[in-house]
C-alpha cells in the first residue's frame, strides 16, 4: 500500500474525480459529439414474463410489478417484447449468443461470433485504459463477450482486482517491473513470430489456417502489449472511494451484483473504459434474498406452481432493484452537459424467454438511457419475433458507427429513434 | 487405397442389407443422382420448398471442402437409414437408390481420402485447458491452478479435445503469457524453506462453536466428540488454520458410535467462514462401528483454510438432551495435521529445472544447458540446434541488458511456454513420427505430456505394435490414467454437467453432496471395471452388476452394502439397475432438478448410447412447459406433440426410450409414481410431497415391438444383432474421436467397421477396443 493510498483509506480524501482531466481534449470542445458508452447485462435464468411485460404497447403502458421497480427511469426506458435472436435455440446454451446472435448455440458444430461490445471495442482500440470490462457475478470466468474468432473472453469476477487495475497506482518499482514484463512480452512475441513463419512453410492448407490464426493473434498481442506499456506509464485516475471488498459468499448474488455496478459506474465516470458486460449468473442454490428458501434454478422451472413463482419474484425484484440503483447513480453523475445515463446505453435482459420451458423466443429486454427517444413498450409480434440484432444496429449507430448490420440484424429497430 | 475403399463399399452395402453386391458401377452425378433427386426429393427439397432448411437443387456436386463433404454425408445417411423419403411417400426403386448412394458415398470417400493424404486427417490443435494444466504440472513439477486463468474451451460434437473446438486467438496468447508467469513464479521459488510442523487436535478442546455445543448438540465421550447429522454447529477444526498455502497431511481417528453399521465421515476443505469462499467435499471415509480407525490423507490448502467434518444418518434433534440419545453418531477422537509438506528444498521444480545452479551467478552456458533440457521435454520431441538458437539469442540479449541470469533464463522459459511448438499438437501429413505418436498416446490416456519412458521409446524408434500394446497396459496401470476415465465420461456421458442443477429440496430432500459425489464415482468405477476386465461394450446398456457404495445402495434400495468404498454388487432384476442408463449420475445430468423430460432423456439415449442423434427441433415449435401441479402427465402433453406430422418422424424415435426412463427420477431414484407438491392425496409423512400420477413407461419401438419398461426396452435392444453392432459402433466412434482429436469423417467409417469386426469376435471388450484403436491406422496417422 503506498502512501497516498494509505491516506485516502484513512479518510483523507486528496482529490475528487476530476473527470474532464481524463477526457481526451477533443471531447471537451464545445459542439463535439458526446462520448458514448454501453453496459450490457444478461441474467441467465430468465425474467418471469408475467411480471414484466405490460399489456399495452406505447409510452402510456400500464406498469407491471417489475417495471414498477425501475419506474424512476420510465422516461429513459424502452421495454421490448416480441423480440429474440432468430435461430438461436438450445435452452441454456443460448447465453453464449445473447450479445452475438450466433445461431444454434446448442448444436454440436456451434461456433460463436463477435459480441456487440467487442465489435465496438475493436473500433475504439486503446482509447481508454482498458478496452472493455468483461465481468461476471460468479466464480469461474464465463462471460458474455466473444472476440472475432468466437472465443469467450474470460471475465473478471473480483471487483477488488479490477479496482486495483484501474485506480490503484503501483509503486515506481512495480510500474517499472510491469513495463519490463510488457517489453519482455513484446520480445517474446517477436521470437514466436519468427517461429511461426518457419512453420508456415512446412504445413498443408488446413494447418496453415490454424497457424495463421496463431500468427494473427501474436500480432494483436504485440500491439496490445505496446498500448498497455503506454498506459502503464500514465497516471491512473484518483477516486475518493474505498476499494471494494469482494463478497466471497457465492449465494449473495445481489450483493455481488451491486459491487459490480458500483465498479462499472466508477470506470465509466473516469473514462477508464466505455464498455462493460456483466454476466449475471443464476444459482443452483438458494440465493441470499429475504424470503427465499428454494434453489433459484429450480424456482425458474416453476412448473406453474404459484408458490414458486412468488419466490422467484422476490429474487428477480431484488435484481431489478439493484439495477434501479445503478441507473440512479448514472443519472446522478453529471457530465458532458448531461448525465452519465444520457450517454450510457444500458441493456438488461435474458437469453431465456420462458425459463420454465427453456424457450428462447420472446426474450425479455430493457434498454435505458444512452441518447434515445425512448418509446415505452415497443411490442413486436409474439409469434413472429423481430431480431434483436436490429436493436444492436440502433445501438451501434448511436455510437456513431455507420453500419446497417449486426449478425442477424439488418437495419435499425423501428420505433426507437436517436435523441 | 483399394483395400480401404473395398471395405468401405462393403460397409455401405452391408448396411443396406444387400450383401450380393458386385463391383461398383461407374455412375455419374447426371445419371445416378440428379434424376433421383428430381424424382424423389425435389417435392420437398427444391429451391422453393426447402423443407427442413435443405435445398438439394443448390447442393453442388463438389467435394472440395470438409463442409461440402459433411453436407453430402447427411444426405447419404438419411437415405441409408431409410429416413428419407419419409415413410408416407413412395419408396424409390432399390437399384436407383443404390446407384445414387454409391455415387454420393464414393465421391465423399474419395475426396476425404485425398485430403487425409495431402493435409492429414486431424488438423493441428492447441492443448485444451485440462491438458495445459496437466502439462504444466508435469513439465515444471508444480501445482498451480493455471486452468482458471484460461478462457473456457468450446465443444465440438460434444468433445473439448478435438481440432474443430480448439481455435487460438489473441486472448489465449495473452492468457498463456500470464499463466506462464504464474507457473514460473512457483517453479523458480526463491523463498526460504517454509517451516513444517505437526500437531494433534481434539474437538473436545475446541474454543468456538463446537466447544460451546458440547453437551448440547455434540456429545462428549471420554476419548471422543460425537457428531450427529445436524447443520449446526459446523464441525470445523477451528484449532487449525493453514499458516501458508500448501499440502497438509491429515490423520484422523474415528469410529461409528452406537451404530451397527459404518458411518461416513465427509471432509470439506477450504475457507471455512460460512459467509466466505468455497468449501468442497474433497473426500469421504468410513468410520467402522465401535472400532477406532485412523484415516490419513493429504489436502491442498490455501492460507487460513481448514477442514470440516460432516456425517450423515439420523440427527439427534437440535434441542433433545444428549444423555437420552440412543442413535448412531460419528465419534472423532483426534485429528493430526502435519504441514506444509515441504519435502526436499528447494522443491522438485527448482531441482529438476535448474539443478544446483546458482541463480545469482549463472552464465550463458548454464542458461543454454537448462533451456536445452527444458525444450526437449516442452516440445515433446527432438529439437535441433538451429531451432534452439533463437531462444538462446533472446536469453543472451536479456542477460546483456539486465545483467540478471535469473531474469534472462526466466524469459527464455516463458518464450518456450508460449511458442507454437509447445502449445500445439503438430504432425506432418501421413504416418505419425514416433514423437507425435507418443504425444497422441499420452494425451489420449493421460491428458498430459509423455513421460520420460515414452519419450525414450520414441527416441529409439521403438514404438512398434507390440511395444504400443505394452505401453497402453503400462499407462493404464498408472494413476494418471484416471484422467482418461474422468474426461472421457465427462464428455461422452455429459458428466461434466453433474452440478448444473440442484434437485428441488422439497421434492428430493434425500439428495446430499455425498450422494452426488457417489454418483459420479459410480460411473467412473463402472467404466474402470468394464475397462479392467475387458467387459463388453454392451455392458454400458445392460450389466448384471453395479459398482456401489453404501450411499448409492441406500439410494437404489439395494441391501447389504456397508461402507463408502466401492465394490461390485451382483444385481437382482427387481432392483431395475444395470448399465449406464440407470446410473444416478447419467439420470441426473439428463434432468433439470425438478422434473424429468422424456424428450431430453430420449434424445440423450439416441445421441450418446445409440449414436443416431435426432436432428434439432424445427423452428418455431415451442418446447413443452412442464407442469408439476400434478394434473397432467408429460405423456398427455407429448401425445399432442406427436399428432403433428412434422414432429412425429423424430418423436417416434425419441419418446419411447424417454418413456422407459421415466421410471427414474431427477436424482436417479426408482419410482412408480411422480412426486408432486400439490394436487396429491397421499402426502408422505414427514415430507412436503406426496405421490401423484403413475409413470407411464410402456411404449413401442419404431418397428412396432412393444415394451413395458426400461428393462424390457433394454432386452429388445440387445436381442437384435444390428442394434448390438450399432451400440458398439457408437462407443468405438466416440473413443476414436477422443483418441485422435478429430471428429470422424465419412471415410473413417471403414476404419470403424474394421475395428468393430475385430472386437466383435472378442465379445466387444472395452480394453480390446482400446488396443485396437491405438493399433489402428487412423490413430497412427495424422
């Protein structure tokens, strides 16, 4: 623990976040496009549809038990119904396709494709200290984010570790060691590049493809190591917040979720990243939620038993209450002439439309903030669903990317205009 | 390739039951296939209809890519199995169908055979996470959880060790760099030798929850504390906390008190704060009745970890007086802990890696010696001086620049650990050279790098057929072979999903972790037994024995099994057990924790046991939503489903085995009626459930033969020679896939048939099969 850090921990606040200080100069200029950000969450045991979807479409929908919880943000919210990823089937397996829309994740020959956040991360490059935050609420490293090769990026699970990476300045010696390690990494990449070139001459077409994959990866890592080296030598933003203490009780899902939300808020506020995904995993166990005493996964297979649905509601409501607080925090953070919520698209949903039957149609999906003219309840056909990829196209365009496609989505979603 | 081609052709026509087949006619696409498609297929599969997403008009007679071959293989299979044209359409004349299949079959065969010759069958692939972890362990002699640092591996065709699943991308490489650092941190440890000590603890002296509960929830005997099956207080060994991470040896003296039978002592190791971290059931021991017995084991602990002891059986009753308790309990006399176990110092990793070199004073020549030795093992082959030179250069540059021998050496080692030569299985097309063969064998049976003995044989070019046989036997006898049983069953029978669901505790209050642990062990033990005794592959469908311990026997209602050790038990028909389909682990991974679905289990049977998977359900068909309120049966719901013609084709195959398996609940218990939470009449005393509707397990095979339950279903399967062959073929295919790291191509069917013919005369023995796989040309070629 270094000195400054010690003082801060002892309650001696040295500096409040000075956001403008960390923003690239061009954005500070008047009239420039605001910085856009995006946070995506998938809760993988579904959201009970009976408590979520309003009966009526449009801005004047009559609220529902779940939407009541986030009612403070009604003006900044669109709830979609009748949407799903076409040909994305296979029950629980579809969590892999939540942000990628890759078809048939349950099939034996499934290959994933790039996720929405990584698509953007590729474009943004090393604009921020970390390209994107890839987080999970659970042990293990499963995430929602996939790279261009369809490989799942390992998620960070401990908020304390991410906090340290983003906000805690190492000692001069630590920084130097880190820089040495990164430089060594670059030299090693040079060496394996040569090795790979040598091997490329010896192989058939099929293996060359694999080797090319490796070769491309080496180039990419070299680039990233260089950027990391630059960032390592820049000071980290100072934040007047206690570093988080990880919650080690895996049953305290809501507590863990809240810690992750706080971390994301801080990361966005300091422009340490502009992208985050959080895989919110359900449990095959009883979560710490007042009044719940049955296994969560089991409750999601409620078999229409009203008692189980009532318990399930307690869990899902607690999740939404945490989301509501996150949104409130974003809204309470002024920046760029508005609030953080104005510039952050927050997507919250589930890969399961009906968890009880593992149905992947009619997925629950909520979009908050981010600079849209929100439409209340956008209802599409329950039988013939609209591709969620179209919502993703709208989000990409909101970022300022001129694209008309994302996976199975062609063109923007109708009814949701940019603000 | 004329021989293989002939075998292949024979195989094709044998399956068509046309044994009197003469030489293949040299048909053409335009003559044999095009008109056949037009006449019999285009009604549904032309450009405008495209039923099931298949447009045969667009299917080009080209076989350039593996994808095209796979597509044509699907067409061939549908024809061969008589699934297409569908039963309601008119049958094509046999000679026309034969001609079409012959052209398709030989075209795919020839194309794949050419590709196997030019590129090799299996593509280069990287190590998967398991293999990486094990290889680091054996290469550096360290225990580091590097697996957790790496991205999850994908599955292809259900396997995580096949080429198609093992792409590499930047994130892998980044993580390999980090993992290499983590492993080298441990391997090149410089800290002084940790102090090891040994101490004996008694729960009677405990100062915390256990101590405070003595005389209340815990009984004190003069020589032991007695635990019954209660949650509170947690029976933590609070006197001991691991001072540093490492291995600790435990010795514990236990016996079963007031009990005619043994009681289990389950050990949970890890962070013991109930609000913190994981505690895992790491092992379980028997406490024999009345007879103090010392159990000894070694536990890998993090700093501040300790253990917890749990037993099962009756609970005393939280507030019932201790004095009047007459039931059984687990008596724990004492627990001794020794550790951390340090062994030699510096540890083996340092000794074997750098010998007695002084890291502070090493020279470039020393570095070269260390690296040379390391690369031979890391690359699992001979490495030329020219190949080594760049690594030496890298180390020299770092040495010159930093002046630190240690840093320079470390950088060289790290470079080796991220190089393609370490990370990839590499082989040239054609016959595998000795080293590549040694690697393939080692990763097949051990999931790790070849050991010195295997590498030595490779170096001497002595991996002959006879030696391979010897090596297989030697390797199976090694504890590392447990990796084969565990990984293969994890993939083939989906046991890796064992924790995917937690059974509903109101419906299945008897479920506990000891049962889950026993379930997985049962299937492992069963597989091992079949392998050890070279029993028939058909044992996986039906066996007259089971491998059981007391917990499972109790669960299955089988008397006379005392103690947690697994043993072979001869089965009686009235127990309704035998084979893997009635094993609790398989039944659990095919259920969701609350209810079973005949569709899920039926599909599992077709895919994993019969090797004839049902295609994915068509688009826009909603899944059945289970209803546990007890009023409707799953069969009633399924019958509605089956009335639709679109669904009927597949569901007539899926539903019957699924129905038969309805006799087994979500944790593998045998049942005649469903347990239900509501709408029930006969509530079970002391339980929150009652019995609802009876299970309907009778059904008929597609050929009309009827069966009443799973026992009869299995008999029908095994009474039929073609089905027996198919079951054996399926295991053979799965094993060959796992062994060679490549899903079976169409052209590989000849090799499978060849292997099958050899093992058929030897009662389809599993060990025989394993040897035949290793001896096969498929295994010995790239």
